[in-house]
C-alpha cells in the first residue's frame, strides 16, 4: 500500500493537482511515526511511510492546511474519514482545498501492548500476516497481531470511507461492532463501584491536554479551560472536582459530534480510558434519540442541536437501570 | 450534665429558574404564602436552555448539595424551542453524572409554569426532602470550597 | 558494599519502612508509578516509571498561602507543611541525574524552601539499568546507567541485590537497616556494570551527539527555518513537559474558594498557548515559537547559564509519550546533532 500511495502522491504533485501531501513520516524506531506535510517527490521517497503504526488521525490538521495556498493531498483511513466529514459538517475545513484519497486500515498495532509483554529495546517491528515480528537489541520475538492491536481497532465500527475523491484498495463495510460492551459493563455496576472506577481513573490525569488537543472534534479557537476570563481555566487538576469537571465538560462538548475515533485514549500518557465517556454519550444518544453516527452524513443535524416534541424527560435517568 | 449536640443537615439547593415561567412561578408561590425551605437558592436565567452543563457542575463545586433546573413546559417556551434543547442536554448530562457514580437524585429538571406556584413549592419541598435524606454532596465537592 | 538476596528484599523494605515512608515503582494500569510500599506490594520490573521522580520534590500542585478577608483586613496565612523523612527506591540513573538539574533551579538564590525541604527529607536509592530500552540516550548527556548515583546505588546481579552508599545520608540509611543486609565485595558487581555498558553501546541512540548543536551560534539556531517543519504537527499539549524529569516551569495561581483565596502553584508547560501570557499579551504567539523555546531552553539556554550542562537527561519518556512522536532526539538530529563514530 505504501508504494501505491507514494506513486499516486507523486503523480498528483507532478500534474499540479496538489502542491502538498499530508502523510506520515518515519521515525527512529519503526513505531514513532509523525504526521507530516510533504512538499516534494524527494521528501516522499525519503520518509513517507504507511504501516501498522500510522495511527494518528490526520483530519484535524486539515483545518489549518486547507486554509493555506493551493490544494493538499490527504490520505484518510476509514475512521479518519468520519472525523473529516464531521469537520466538514461544522464548516471547519475548506473542502475545495483538499484532495482526499481513502486508504484501507487493517488495524493498528499498539506499541505499549508490545512493551507490556515485557519487550524492550525495540529496533524494528513489521507485520507478517497474522503475526507481528519485533526485533529488539535482546533478540527477536513474534506475537499474534490481534494480541497487540489497539483496543479501538479490536472493536472497529467501520471500514468504509465517508468521504473521498478516490480510493486506493478496496472499499470496506460498516461493521457490527461490540464497542459498547465496556460501557455496558460499567452501567451494570453499582453507583459506588462506578464512582470508585472513575475516581481511580480520573485521578491519574495530569492535565497535559493531549486528549483535547488531539481530538478532531475539539476545535475551539480558545478552549474554556485556557481562557482566564471563563473562571474555570486551570492548568492542573488541583482538586478531585477539577479532574471530574474537565473530563465531563470535554466529553459533553463533543457529545453528538464525537465520531469515536479513539484518539483521546490512544494519546493519554496515563492510560485513562477516556473514550468510554464519549461512548457513553453515543450510546445514550442512540438509545434515547435514535441511532446516530457523527461524521456519517455531513448534512444531518446533530442530536444535540435537534429535538422532537416527544423526547423523553430527563427523569428517565432516574428509572433507567439500577 | 452534658447535652449531646445534634447538628441537623441543611442542604444547599441551587434552583435555576427560567425568567418567563418558573421564576414567576416561584413569585406566585410567595404571593400565595406557600412555604418552601429557605435553603433553596434561586438563580434566574433567561431560559432553561441558557443553562450550560458547567453551571450545574459549578454549583456543586461551590457547595450545592442538589441542583434543580426549572423551565417552561415543553411547547410553552418563551423562545419557542429553548426548553426542548435543554431537555436533551440535561438528560445526557444527568446520565453522564450517573455513569460517573454521582447520585442521580441530586439533579432534577421540573417544568413549572407561571401559574404553578403550588407546584413550585411542592417540587422544592420534595427536592429538599430528597437531598436531606441523601446527605451532603461528597462526590462532586471541591474540598477547597468547603473549609472555613 | 552490601547485599541482600532478591527473594529477601521484602526484609529490606520492611526495615526501611519501619522508620520512614518508602516509595517504589509499582505496576498499575497506567504503567509503573511510584507508590508507598506496604506489606504485599511488589516492585515493578519495568525499566522506568511513567511519570518521573521529580514529583517527590516538585509535586504537580502545591499550596503556597491562603488569604482571608474581613472587611478591609487581609489575613495572610502562609502554608505550613510538616515534612517527614522518606526513601525512594528504584530511581534510575537518568532521573537521579535530573535532580542535580532541578537543584540548580530551585536551590540557587532565592532558595525554594518547599523544594529544599522535600529534597532534604528524601533519601534516594537508585537502581542500575540491566535492560535499557531503545528510547534511552542518557549516555549522550554523560549519565552512566551502570553507576546510577543517588544517596545509595543498587545493582541487581542474578538473585542478589548489591547496595553501596554514595552520600552520608545513604550511609546513615544503610547503617539503620544493616540487619537486613550482608557484606559483599565491590568487585562482585563489575561484570554487571560491564554488561550494562555493552548494552548501552548497542542501543540505536547510543551515538547521538550534540556536537553539531554546540558548534552553532545561538542566534543561528534560533532563526533556523527547520523549526517550522519540526513544530508543524505539534499538538501543543503538555505531555512532553509533564512527563519530563527536568521540566521545572510552574505557574502561581489564586483560587477563590468563596471564603478566601487559596494561592497555589502548579506545573506549567511552555507548549501551552497561555504560558507567557502577561498584561500586555503574549510574546510567543505561534506553536513554532513555543516549540522552539522548549528545545532551545533544554539544549542551548540552560547550558549557556549552567556551565554547559544540558537540561535533558535522556530518559526517553517524551519519545514514548508524545502523541505524534516528535521529540528531543528528532530535534537534535535535525538541528545539526551528528552521529559521532
């Protein structure tokens, strides 16, 4: 796939359709890949990669890039295309300045899961059919890819692209996924257990804001938590309350717009399962207001900017479950 | 002789009331001389839709033990549709608070019209009783705001 | 040189914990983190903790003072902390080296008393790195993971843990727990040290050097056009700064509690848009300027003011944690750091 992508990118650069290419740049150790804008065939040859570690969702970069001079080529994985489409719906991206090539994704590998198997000193990793071969300075190890795949890919919601100008590889399908299982498990706990669970998770937060800054739905020019005039700006969680508030408000602000791309949990340096908060909102929206997938239809009205006269009353929360 | 001191818990309740219906409803309950506990602190808002989820959380941070939002009955909104949006928002917010293990009885939405002074008083009496039974807000408190 | 058998290590921990608090790396669902030792707690085998050891001296948030107002009277209550002695076990050479860098900031005039007290009351037991990771490049900054420093250094050799006091404080600690230890010879650990040095040579970043940066003029580096490409995809989050053992910037803020003002300080990150916000506005308005500041500070300004000592210890946390995998190694290489042979 990587060769085909580079070939096509070079063609589009040569014929002048685009003047830049958004893609992924190789790093030091096979897994540390940086989203990068390439502007020449040479640069593409030198460092462009597409492999099982290209997990960064590049759609958010298009807000900035599409406002620049000329058209940019952007490769979108299926889940990235949902985010891109949602940003189009919110008029954040200038569509005419982006040429999109949809690319398949076969599930990304989580290097932290590889490390969790006690593997250190990784010098190279490559996928070999259903296996992942890890080269380390202490020797080589083979593991089953499913065991080290990112959690979000294990419950992939769709292999289908929501927006593209052309496709490389075959188009996939919307999948039946079990992504709400963990949310359900939590719902079935007692409030005390849930409280303990979230306290232990959210108290790990160091407020690095990685979840917010990587989120394709978080596109405010100035976040309320950075704005000193808001009265809630803070740079560190200085109390339990602030830990809770930041994450509740952040999840709420993207509710109905979150496409469930899972970047928040991927980037969290403290491994907080933040996507569960977003998924809870998605699940509630599906159950209470009808199935809705953000990013699927750019002309649809979001569930929180919409209503019906016979919506359920908030008291439903009191008698639903537990 | 020693007298055992029992300190009765008096919850702090924040009630966000829409200017057009519920606030007038509160007024009416006053002019009708209906009783409701003095620990209900009313904050007047232009519309129930004005209430940002952050307001609810901030009320808890600043010492509320229960937060209630009152607005016009669905269909009667002064701005036509504001309370419909508020209804969805609050449903999702309350569900999220419940998901985080925060007692769901601490938050409530009631539709109170300008003519429903009696309903306002009854609602507040009931809510205060619920919160009194539930006790102090511990799970959404900010410890810094509690110490004297 | 003293030693204890690894399967009896709890005796050592018990002996330390009998008189003071003992913290060591423990496996959690957020990687290895420092936790207080108690009976039943086992030490993590991970190479390093998720967060750095700076938290012990420089916690993320810390109260400084409280103000109360009554009419026109303002009462200022300075924060009074009670400090207890504590021991941190299993600090790696890189983190131990970071303390010297933090000391330069917090212990130079005017001395930060909060930091100084915590530093004074802590005893650091370091542990040599038997299995360094690919992200390690401490040797670039002159750190030797075979001789990890601290108040007491420890080495694991097979089923034995060797300990050697490096400072007076370390000496005192080892004397206090002598019952749990037996005598050993210094030569015993030479093979371990040699093996670590061999491993360090094999690491992919072993040859990383700052020569190319040292040779350039500060202003040339500052105005280099390479910063644009490097910072292009930076998200502006604070992950790198918060997991960094040497990042020491903080903000002092006031929180209105409703019955007074709580003044506290908390970590701040030069990557944040409001980092240098002042009354007149902000001096660093683009992410490129913020990004450049972080690396210029670590690699150019800090050594300029501190006898050539870099404000990086090569622990590799930013390499592992950056959401987009942009990090100090890539910056060093791009800005002219050469691979020396």
